[in-house]
C-alpha cells in the first residue's frame, strides 16, 4: 500500500513552510554573517527531549547532540571515553569504577561532577514515566566516591556495562531539580556539543553549536532537525534542497542520484527488520504455524524487489556490523511446500491472523513490505488481515508490548551490540510474547562472560530462536542518505545524526 498522497504533501508543505522563514530560503551553507547551518530530516517527531524520560527513535539523534554520556560508541563500533576518561571492574563484572574528566561544563556554565552522574542514573529509576528503566535493572546502587569518581554496583555480572552507559545521558542536578521533568523537557540543558534553541512540535528542533564544548566547538553554528515521516517526502526534500541530509529508501537511490542536486552516501545498516509473533494465543501459539510463516517468506525476493537489492536476508536479530552477529547461521530458506506441509501438520483451520505494521517511520518502505509479506503468507494458505497504524501510535504499542498476532518490527541498537535486542526481545523481564526458560537463562549467562565466550552464548540464542520461531528475522537493509554535496558529513553505523564533526564546505 502506498503512502496516502495528502500525507506526503502535508509533510513536504511543513518542511517548506519551516524553511521559508530562513534567510533567503537556503538550507546548507554559510550566511552573510558567516554562520553555517544544516537542516536534517528525521523520521519521527521527538516525543520528549528530556533524556531521563526518553522517547521515540526520533529523539535519539537530538539527545546525543545535546547531552553527554559516560562513554560513547565510536564510528568503528567500539566503546570510547566521553565524560568518563577511564573505567575498570572487579573480576565478577559487578562493581564498576569510572573516572570523570574535570573539564566538562553544562550549557549554563556550571561544571559537571560525579553528583550529576549519580543523580541522572538515579532519576531514571525514580521517574515513573521513564522509558529507560529497563536499561538499569542490573544496577543496585551508584555513588560518588569523590567529585571525579563514580562507582556502580550491579546485582548480576554485566560484562558490557560500559557500553550500556552510553544509553544514559547526564543532566545537571540543580537545573533538573528546579525545573522538574516537564520544565526540563521544554528547556533542556546538557553538556553536549550543541545547545538547545527551540522546539516547535511537529515542525522543528533547532540547536546551536557549543563554543565551550570540551571536545572542541562544532564547525556548524546551527542545525535544524525537521520530522519527515513519509519516505517520499524525504526524497523530495533532498531533491529540492529543502533538507540537506535525510535517510532515503534504497529503492529511491537512483532517483536521488539522477537529480544532480544531492548525492547518495550509503553504509551497511545496523538495522534488522523482523516479523514478531504473539505466541500466547491463536494459531501462532503452534510452533508449526510459526515455522510455516517463516518458510513462506521469500526474503531475497523482498530485498531484490522492494529495496533494489540493497540489503541482505538475515538469520538473527543483529546486523553483521553489530557485536554478537554469528557468521555461521544461515537465514531460513524460502520453501512454500514445506510451509503448506507445516500448516497441514498443525491442523490450521484458516483462522484469521492480524498483521500489524507502521505506515511510516523507522522501517523504510514499511507499508510496501507488509503488503509483500502478506501476499506470500496468503499464497501458502494463511488468512492474513493487514492493519496499518501511524508510526507514533505503533511505536507506543511496540514499547508497551501491546501488539498481537503478527507484527512488523525493527531493531537498530544504538550501542551496536546484541545486548539490547536480547534484553528487549528475549529476557524474562521484558518479554511477554513467549515463555522459554532456556533462552531467558542464556540471556543472563551472556552478561557474565565477555569476548568469544559471550559470542558463543549469543549464537546459541539465535539458533534456539530460529528453531522455535519466536521472532523471524527478515533482512538487513543498506542505509542510504541523500546529502547536499556541500555538507561534510558521513553516515554512522548506529544510524544517528551526530553533527559534532559535520561542516559546510
């Protein structure tokens, strides 16, 4: 199903109206006063700019530009220092000590100290509205040893804790306490490379370069983030020059290249698109029906036709660029005859199965993808009813585990590690779509070891999931971006728009 034309036009109009107010209507470039500005299209309007609460995928790029974390994911996928200059743990991976830099300053001019770090982590657990609690369930305490040293004590071993800390942004305790959660959301104060300027919901978030940033002042003076959910609208935006950077569907790469007004920059994606199952009720409670669904899907044809071959079928919930990917596990083969045989063995009676998906947002060509998969499932005898939902509503349903039947999902772990999908899809604390004590225990076991031993446990989880059919990985797409040729910026493996090193030539 194509995106409704009025929605495309509305999105394009919103971007056009926003940029019409800019000097001369220009986007990337240097103004008469020498200021450099860039406009970036994000796929979702941020639900929340308060990182303690956290929000949609659309808020992540903003968060990593406005705020600092203890550590950061480097472009090569490794973990590097940010506010913390070094860290260490005991042999059991349950006590972690972090040493902080002494030159980090918040946007209001106050220095960042260990007490701010402690407050930020504790506030996530204390705030009943926080979506970040799940990331800190292993933390039993955090304490300031002194102004530049923080100690975490964990309830269970966690070898990847330094990577996990990239998910928690540090806020100034004094400002946050004065403004409260809602007030801080309206006027966020961080210590990151950019400072907050304005937020017009549904239209734009504007940030300005932080001249006092400890890592060096950004080259850009301002960056404007505009939410453009529809794929076609983002393509039109980069073709017309109303936006300077935007993710584009791989099927539209040739169209963008042909205009000459934008160039395409691509990178292997860290995203995995999957088909989820509610195994607690209905036909999908039968593993043979789930096996039939997975066998009925022609993953290679999906990649070749919808994404012009720019991607690859996948067998697990992480991409090859993510720590925890197992080279030796092949995707489920397309076998319609085997799918029909599995349905017959299960005694499938033709009961309707609802297939939920987002009409736009984080999965490029999501509507077209859902239609293609539904057709392949119907071809082997499954009765599938498509149920498309706007992305904002779908995102909430997904986070609350309120989807049912079949549902289309994606995982793009910003920490480039299997720990997040394992925790959100397979751990006992988060999952409510199936019950498998063996897999749940393996998720716990993987946290207690590191290196090759950890990778071996993770591969075992992927293999058990493939056998049981709890989640059906589909493919990993190539990540393609339309970019104004004047913009100095390269895509990152984590898919975020980190603008600290961007520039305008």
